[in-house]
C-alpha cells in the first residue's frame, strides 16, 4: 500500500470528480486559439519552429488527448460498447455537425469571393460536410481567399485522430484490455517504437502544406509514415497514456516534487528546442509522459473555475469555433496587432461557445442521461453552478471520470 496521496486518493476525496479538469479544458482550448493567432495574422507557421514558442504547439494537444483518455477510461469500464459509442457519438457529432453546417451555409456565402451561384454549385462546398465523419477538408470555395491563411477551420485536423482514439477504445473494450493496464502502456510504447524505428531508418513525415497525417490521398493517409512521425503521432500516444494513468491512479503518487520534476523536464526541452534530434517519436518517449502526469495532477487538484464560463463547459465550442471566428476578425481588422485580433476573436468565440453549449451540447445531455453518469450529474441544476463540479468532454472529446468505478 502506498504512503501519501495518490492520483486515485485525490479523486476519491472529490467523490470521483477531478475539479481541476474544468479549468484545464478551458485553459487548453483558449491556448489553442492563442497558438493559432500568429498563423491567422500572417499565414506563417514559423511559430511552430521558433525557440520556446514551439513547445506549446506540441504540449497543448498532448495534454488535451491525455485528458480525454483519462476521463473516458472510466466510462469505458462502466458502459457496454454500444452505450460507450452512442455516448461518444452524441457528445461529439451534433456540435461538430452544427459548426460544419454553419460554416458551409452561413459563413461561406458571406465571406466567399465567388458569386453565390458559383459557390453553391461548386463541389467543394458540399465536400466540406465530410468533416463531420472525419474526412478533413480545410477550405470552402473562395472563402477567406484574401486572408494569409487559407483554411476555414484548421483545428479540424485532429478530428480523424479523435475518431481513431475511439476506435482504439473500442478494441480495448472488446478485448477487456482496460482490465489489463500493462497492455495499454505496451500499446503506447509500440506506437513510439515504430516511430523511432522509422526515423532511425531514414523515413520522414510527409511534406505538405496541410497538417501531417490528414493530408493527401486516402492511400497516403492509410499507408504513409505520418501517423508515426508527423505531428498527429503524439495524439494516440497521449490518449493511451491518459488511459493508463487512470487505470494506475491508485499507484501513481500525487506528489509536488514529481510535478516539479516533470515541469523542469518540459522547461528544459522548451529551452533546448527545437532541435533536429527532437523528432515526434523522441518527444513522445521523453516529454509526453511528463505532460500526461502534469495533466492528471492538475486535473485532480482544486483549481479555480473561471467565472466567465462557470455556467457551462464552453471548451468544445471554443475549440470548434475558434479558427473560423479568428479568420473573420482577420477580414474585419487586417491591420490590427495580433493581440488585438486575438482579444476580439476570443470574446466572439466565447459567445459562439455559449450558444453551442446551451443550445446544442447541453440539450443532448438529456438524451444521454439514461446511461451517462456525467450527463446525470450535469443535469443537476445548472442553477447550482456555483457549487457544481462538472466534467465534460475534451474539446474534442472526453467523458466522465469516476475513480471508484475501476476494475
């Protein structure tokens, strides 16, 4: 038996809820918006290769997917496969579908440089709807053609990886692997190992203007090395490590010194990089585990709830609407400083996120409440928002956490 607090004991102390996850989801979603701001303003992705600033581009999504894995591990243990997939589908797809429809049918006609007759007869307009099922398309005909960045919503590149993580969870549930946590860790190590082997044998991620792992033909997406070497390689690794830390929560210490060591490791990497040897597989091996621990530690800690979003979980909406709204602000204020564009966009993004939560996401919770522990908890009066400690999905997906419902 372990002396001192563990991640699990801290979770138990909060009756199965991790109060810090509310703060983390919002903070990470806003961080994504901030990370996109220079790219939207200039069309240059140099920030991903600049000293220190490269690190948030790596860390933010690692923490997001680790948070997702940690939170949905409990529902994977609790629910049947059918209920799990229904629960995830209802949580992710409706809000995503609404954003895609609004982009194609409202935003597109307003901001396209094409005549409306050309816009609505262009195949690209309707191809954009495939984003709902994870076939990513970044552009609408003539939309934002005058902006430095051509995409309508660059954030959508993570959607196929999100769906892929749910496919992994399907395998874990079918074969009972959630009861065998060493195999989950082994799976993450195998993914990292394949990436290291490919890197050592001279392979490299696909070179493309579009995000690695989702660009190119269907054959490229399936058979390329990008899922192991591109920037998407970190996402399934983080997801599986998040699951593992939940399954091992009663053995993993909740320790400030360990947290400090993980933070120091990350700070050292940020200061040393970017460097040629810091490939995705190397970072996934050395840095991702530290980021996953930081995520779990903060998630089960008593972090403050942000007053602006105390009446709902706006993180998914911020993630979905962030990039399109930033593009709109870039059209309106092309010469404004980046910080001004960011501030105005964030205000508008929060309004859209509130719409998504109160009119799309929250009503869906009522349909999920029959089998979703979290949905039932969250439908307990939002009116008691001041004392509520809810848990919702990651900005593209997580579900409930309840520490007592393990093996």
